[in-house]
C-alpha cells in the first residue's frame, strides 16, 4: 500500500515480464510527452496558533535531466512559502515525501502538515463522499516553508524525453532524482542560505538517510535537520526472514501495545508506556535467549515462554506453542481479534476490518487503507484542481502502480553476499560530515509496518561518536504509522517538530 512500503516493497511483487512490458510502454509514452514545465501560483491565508499567516501555494513540475543534459522526467511538487518574509535566511525550508517506494506525498501533504487537511474520524472507516477539507491548525507553515514532492510515477510526476522507469526505480536512482529536484528548487528560489530540513515518512525515512548524505556529498548542501516519521533504515528489521529471530523480538512490544489497545489481554495493565517497556525488557532478555536456543529449547522452558508471550500478546498459549513461539505480523493481526471476526490493521492497528475467512492463518489485507484512502484521493484531486489550479486534465497517481520493478541493489559492505538494503551508514556519515546535523524520530505505538522497537535498535547502533549521540532524539505517539490520523497525536507531532525546527536552526549559532 501507500507508505510504509505500501506497495509490497519486500515481496518481489512485480513479475519480470510485466515489468518489461511496463517499461516499454512507459518509454513509448515518454517519447511523445512534451518535456515542458508547468506552474500555478495562488495566494491564501491560514490561522495557526492564533496567528494569521499569508502564503503562496505553487503547484509545479521541474524538469530532471540525465548526465548528458537530456530531459528524462518532470517531478511534481506543491510548495508553500510565507508571503510576508523578507529575509529568507531567517526562514527554514523543508522538503517532505512519503514512502512506498512508489507513494505520492499526499498523506503528509493533506493529512499532516499542509495548510489544508482531510478530516477523517479517529480510527474508524470514513464514510463515502462528500468528504471535508479543513484549514489545518497543525500545519508547520508557522515554522517553515514547505515543499511536498511526489516521487516519479506518482502524483503528476512522470517520465519524459529520454527517460525510462529504470532512471528512477531504485534506491540510488530515486535518491539522485530527489537530490536533483531539491538542488534545482534551492537554486531557482534563492534558498541556499535558508535553514534546510528533510522530513520523510516510512520508505521516505530510508530515502532521507541516503538523500541527506547525498545532498551533502554531491551538492555540498548541508542540512540543519532530518525528521524520520515511522522509520525504517534496515529493511531486514521488518522482514520475517527464515532463520532470523530478531524480527520476532522487534515486533513483540508492538504486539503488546496493540493487544493493550484492543483490550485483548486477560489482566490489562493500567499504563500503556509501563506495559510496553516491560515488553521491551522481556524481548531483549528472556525471549531473545529462548529464541537463540532454536530447536534445542527444553519443552518446559518453551511452555513457560508461551505463557509469558500470552501475557504480552493476548494470544493463547496453545497458539503460541504451535507457532513455535514465533508469530508473524500477518498471523498476529488475524489471530488477535479472531473471536470478534475482525482483523487488525498493519499501518495503524487501531483500525479493524471484517475477516472474510475466519479460518485464515494470516491477514488478508490492511483495513486502514480502505478506511481513509477514498477521502484522501477525492479531496487531493479536488484540492489540486479547485484551490491550486493545477492538473484538471491529468491523472493524479496515489502510487506508481506498474511503472516497473525496483532496484534494491547497492554496494555490499565488506564484500560477500548481498543482504537486505540498509542506509544506517548513510545517516551516520551524514552526521559525521556535518556534526551540527540533528535528527528526530517519530514513533507510533500502534504502527505495525515499522515497529518502534526495531527503530530504537537501529538508532542505538549507528556507531556515532559520543559527542553526536545526543543529536538523535525519539518521540512516541499513541497512534499508528500515520500518527496524524489521531487528533491528539497530530497536535503533539506538530509541536514536537516545530520545537525541533527551532532547535536545529539555533544549533548553528552554538
């Protein structure tokens, strides 16, 4: 689905033959597509924190070129710039994007930080149209100008000229495209001396780590801060790979949080935070030791572990024993509420949907997507056409669909066999190169796509010098992957990031 690896980024979901056909079709289209930039600028105001802020909204495409200077793509973005600012060096500029890979930025754009927001009920299915677009009092326009970028093949971004999907569909290819876009935007709008931030969600955090390092190395563009929303930098940490028991440990605290939320525990503790911390300690202690024993674990010890896991997850001891103490995400999501005929969500486990096959071993889908997707799609199109005056004759793509396969290959550290993609080293290098770079990580307790305990492990293993370890801070929300879908968490998210922008901007003067 959309972000958090929304289109099945680890599942090899594109058949090679279909990818070849899609690539050929896209190439044919690109040769007839005019490589012409388009732009629309409108004037607006929004009230944030009691302050009426005038701003310009610019919806436009920027032409990307290959090393030979030939057009290969038009990348679409919507930029919001405060109109009454005269000294741009005092005004931060932030670049936002979602994940997938292959997701448009509409979720962060009209869900979290843009001046207009889609209104949806908290943790429930949104009824069909008419939907409601409202002024966003939690927009970050009070702290920073904002540019919401749609990845190639999403939104109105599309291949043109000599371009092919292969120019964009890969870790480094995607990073290079975003880097070229940001560098071009900074140049055209005279923002070189403005404080600069990257803010990505899900695969967008993976992109941010690589992109932050790339911008500094390729363009000598030093950043003030990077915000990682629902983060994954090591893709093995969310992959239930055969023989890799770490992921079961990483997911246990999230299982505990979700079971707590749905009141599926026999003796439900009062405090979520205390219960989650208890699950953390168990996951890296007794549970880790038991999993390490593999098939040699004594029967009595396995039974004791199953009993303890039942306490944390709400699943029966019998089920846990039959699962060999290892329950995958899909199994947990369908088993937790099986007696209610419901499946819990992956992106946000607060959402539930009816389970069609009550005998199913694993979840058949994610109820969070249908719950909000219709509202976001309808209002983003309406907003682009009506208020931004752009794209009425174009198709806005939520995802890249069949644009082609994704190149996960990067250099293999130390030689040997390929492993799951990992950009921890990129983030570490970016922070070492620029020792004033600050990082903030936003975690949802009910996010089952990028579990917070795995993120904690990653951030604690960056290998940073002691002086830089305090430059990474983590925040937590009683919500899911898209924490802004929860009203109280959206307010908290705004306040945390606003404070971070202030802190990272002031840090340069220290």
